[in-house]
């Protein structure tokens, strides 16, 4: 399941550099996550780094982008091939 950034985002810019897949980008109003690049840090770390550094806890799982651990691993392998 990809992550998403909610409207609670304060645009603090701490999440973007933490993303190993460069899935986080500055949107028109708040930061956003490109779901096709988000692996929840599978393949890189044990837990999503953006969630760890977010000071307002505004990066939940996106319920519309459900993926298994195997699918996230396959996405990671495709992105790093």
C-alpha cells in the first residue's frame, strides 16, 4: 500500500529528502507522494522513513492503493533495476 500525505501537511520539507525512491514531491499546496514510486521503503528500510521524520504525523497508508509486501518488493526491484 502506498503512503499519502494529508491536508495536515505543514510543508516543512523534512520528508522529501528521506524518500529513497524520490516519490515525494512538492505539490501545488502540500507535498505529495507518487504512488507508483512509493514502496513504503520496502527494500531500503524496515519502516517508512517519511513517517518517522514527519512532525505532524500526516503520512498514513493510502486506503485506495492497497499492495502486499510482495507487490511492494516487486515495485522496489523494478525501480532499482
